[in-house]
């Protein structure tokens, strides 16, 4: 074979290899993440934990009650049993109860679970894997709480955000509910009483406050840092087609020409992926919610103590767009001045936008004695001139790299923060 022939065949071989490699790289569809990574079962998150009740009020059958927060010892056991009993009782269409009020429940043993954000009945039924009974009477209603009552029979109710009651079913067996309430009562829990109005303040609805003094931990905190490469590897499987751009403000951008990841200088991230018409598939609110939390779990893991704070549905020409906002708790209490920890927008069956703030790590530094609820209300009246109270509860404030407890007074659609007067 002549020298020219060898050179010719070598050139042809190099061209073929080049074309093959180009096809291998560019034929991959940007934005379609590794299926294996998306379905890893160990990264799945239990959706019932993300919308678990913010508080569980235990009716002890007298004028006193107790309350479980997510950090309380018997909280998990109570929420698990509540889901089981609700599923067993939701066997009929909901029945409006116009002649019932809360005073009826306070004189019986039972429990009431309050969600962080009211949920549509179809969402709740899918969440708890309940058979598709008729929910037409609950169309457009948002479920605020679930009640399980022992009245010589087991009764189950839902309440909506307007304060209306709906009975779901009843059963002759109250053994499991009675046994759990006895266990809670025997654990010597703090007792709560119904807050009553005075001449200067009107109480709207039922507001419960502890009869014990409020002592809550103070935490030092720091924002956790994760390497840039590790963050990017959660979103891109092939770095040979990725461009890295550094902006003047310190923001780093990774993009493959379609999907993009921003890593801000403080460590927060934002991911974007345009969703094409072909990729759109209409989902229910619950299905979109599952898409959102599974995406988060597969892209860095689900953060501890994160919960669904609110959601929004926009009906557009190509189908609905769902946005979910998540916050985090510390010691079972909300961080008041911490904006959305995560924000996820789902179009069709794909995540279009995902924002996640920097995770916090905490270390307990001591205990702070809070003023009494009455003192906090008096401070709210004198400093903010409030006239009504819808609720009052402790929360945490971020101050100088610390998490400090404070009082939150809900009044007329806004929150008033009352910190210890001694500080």
C-alpha cells in the first residue's frame, strides 16, 4: 500500500471517529436527567412528613388540653395513628354539620391536627391513599384541620378554612384513640387553656396557651457550604457539554445551552429548565407536589424539618403551573424572619424553576425564659395598638448568627413579633 493510500485511510478514520464522538455528545437531549438517579428509592421523601400538622391539639375531656409540636416525643406516633384512623373513617361522602361548634369537642376526648397550610380535599385523599369517595361537597374548600373524637364511638371530622365542619364517618371502636390519649396524658404533658378576651382585646376563635412558663433553647447557627462542583454534579451528568460562567458579583452559572444552574456567592442555588409543549403533561396538585419533592430529594437531598408553607396554581393555556414554597422549623417552631427556604415551580410534569437557600446548622447555646403570653399580648396592645388576636405562639428569629425565641401574635391578617422586654 502506498504512502498516499495510508494517509488517505488514516484521514478517513479520523473523520469517522470525530463524527461519532460529535454525535454521541450532541445527540443527548439537554435537561433530561439520568433516569437511574431520578428513581433512586433511597432518595425518595415521605410526602406525609412534608405536610404533617404544625400542631396537634389533644382534648383531654375537661377544660384543659395539651398540644404536640413536631418535636414532641409522641408527635410521630400520634400523626401515624391519626392517618390510619382517618383512612378507615373516610368511607362516606362528607356530611356538612351546621349545628356543631367547638364547644362540643372541648368536653370530649379527642385530637385535632392543624396543617401548616390548608389543603384541598382531593390532595388530602391522595396524600393519605384513601379510596376515591365523592368529594363534590368539598369542591373549592380548603381543609384546615382533622378531628378524631371519642364520643362513645369514634367520630371523624374535617374543618375548612371558613370554620365549617364536615363529618366523614364513625366507628364503634375507640380503643386505639383512647389508649393513645391516655398515654399522652400519663406522660405529664404541659397543659393548655383557652385564652379569654378582656376589655382591651378581642379573641377570634379558639386560642390556646400553656399554663407553664415558656423556656426555649437559644441556638448559634452557621450556614453550611457545599463545594461548587458537588452542587453542579447534582444537576448535570455530562460535564463535557457544560459551560461555566463567572459573573462580576460572584455568581457562577453552569449551562448546557438549555438548562441552567446559578450558584450565588452566599451558596444559594437556582435552577431553570424551559418546558417544551411536547413535555407538558397535566398533573393534579398532588402529582405536581410529588414531582417537586422528588426532584429536590434527587438533587441534593431533602432538608431536615422542611415543610410546605404555601402553594399557588396558575391555570394557563397549555395547562396549570404549580408553585410550592417550603420553609423550615427549628425545635418544632417556625423561623419567622427566614424567607422561603425552597421554591419549586412545576409545569406539566417537570420542574421549571427551583430555588434553594443555604442550609443552616445549629448548636444549642442555652435556654431563654420567655415572657408569659399575657405579657406578650399586653406588649402587642401597648406598642402596636392591636385590637384582636387570632393566635399567639412562640417562633424563632435570626439575630447576629443566633436563633432566639420570640412571640408571634397573629392579628387582622398580619403578624406582630414581640421579643423579650429585657433584651
